[in-house]
C-alpha cells in the first residue's frame, strides 16, 4: 500500500486522529504534549499516529495536508490545524463542539 493510500485510510477510519511526535502517554515534543492535553480536556477519544515511528507518513503527510509541521489534528478527514489552533479552540470551547460532531 502506498503511503498516501495508508494516510487516506487512516483519515477515513478514524473520525478524530492526531498525527504527533510520540504517543499520547509520552509525547516527544512540547507542541504534541499541549495538543494532546487540549484534546484530552474535551473527554473525547482519539486515534493517533506517532510520526517519529512512521517516517514515510512524516514525510508525506505535509504534502497532503499542506501543513508543514506536527502535530496535525484531523476531524472527519479534514485538517483542523496544529498546536496553536487546537489549544486556542479548546480554550474557546470550540474544540469540544467540533469533536462532538465527529463522535456522533
């Protein structure tokens, strides 16, 4: 399976997915840690991909999403954004509402 097809399958199979450095229990960068905390504050479950353990995805995803950095949060296959956007949305109460639509 080509990397692009694998990413598309991940996006299709997971209504809420975070491409991050590390894993939620042990993020390997501060931005991933902040993003995980913001998502966890909503109470919704989410899938994740550790891009440090998946170099082909780490290389290909920015071309697909048109977003150069990690983490990247996708909801229903659409890019929400990176750390700053996710944290701002969580603080404004917008993230919980968005994730509720995906979990429904």
